[in-house]
C-alpha cells in the first residue's frame, strides 16, 4: 500500500529563519515524490518533484527538498522564510510500478511565517 | 490561457438533492481526477479517468458518479447516497507520462 505521512499539522517559523516541513512515505517500489502548496480556497500548485537522480531537488519560490531513501523521507526546506510562504503544504507520492496512476497525498501541514 | 475551470465555486444544496460539479480543461490532458478535501484529512481520490469513456473508482467513490464523454470534461455528481457531502472538491489533470498534476481552483459544496 502507498501512503504519505506529514507528522506536523502546523509549523510556525519567524520570517527570515529556515523552514522545514516534514514528509515520510511508504511505497513498495521506488517512489515519485512531490510537494504542492495551497492558498486559501484555491487549488494546489506544484512546487517540486523527485523522480530520480540527485537527492536534492530545487523547485519554485526558493523551495527545495531532499530525498532520503534510508529514512523514507522527503522534507521540504527553504533557507529563509517569507511571510508570503504562509500556506498549506501537501506531500504526495506515486508508485510508478502501480498501473493505477494514483497519487496519494498527505494530510497537509499549515505553515505560518511570523513577521 | 490554458487551465482547469471548476464551477460553481460555491454551491449550497439541501439534503437528498443530487449535485453536479463541472470540471473543464483546455490543456489537452488525457487523465483527469476528482479529489475531496476535508480539514485534517488531506486529499482523497474519488474517481479518475485516463481516457475518454473510461474511468476508475478511487478510495472514496461511494455516493459519487462521473462521466467522461469528452476529453475536456469530467463532471462529478454528488448523489443523495453520499452521507457527508459537505467538502471542498478539487479537479486535476495531467499528461500521460508526466508526473505533475494541474489543479482547478475547487468547488465548495455545502449541504444544508
């Protein structure tokens, strides 16, 4: 079974400080991993993905994420948080060996950047 | 501009009424998805379709129905059999072989 866990419902960070939003996954094969961001009453926007290759992937708006196979994690990071980064963040996984073409999402982490 | 249009944005209905949410895309994507979002539960897959005239149930299909008569359109009907239909509904699409979902802005359904 495929699943994604986001252990923190809420993360608060001061503006200018580094931020981390955690994600762990469970898939039977090699995972495809994603981060999306959602602003209030809007759809999700793609931030970045890991398919293969370099474990550190860079995405939109200065975000990056590190794939760690031994820890089955894909934490989202940013060196210096902005107030405008405040939003709901979702981690997602897809098992490419599964022909169902399904993407599984975590429960989301609400990020608040405090001015 | 290419994108996904969901309508209506807000919808209020009485219990026992069927409701149809529209999802239209002009991205020429083959695959389309419907997700339900509830606070604290993330996104859960209702139905998805990989090609016209074909669709599969997701994890929470009970009480919902879909059709895929045209590539551009994937409407979702919330039937009276859905026990707790109040939620935010998101439609998404993607190109086969691509691994990025494009989402619409969502439809918020409130059943009174």
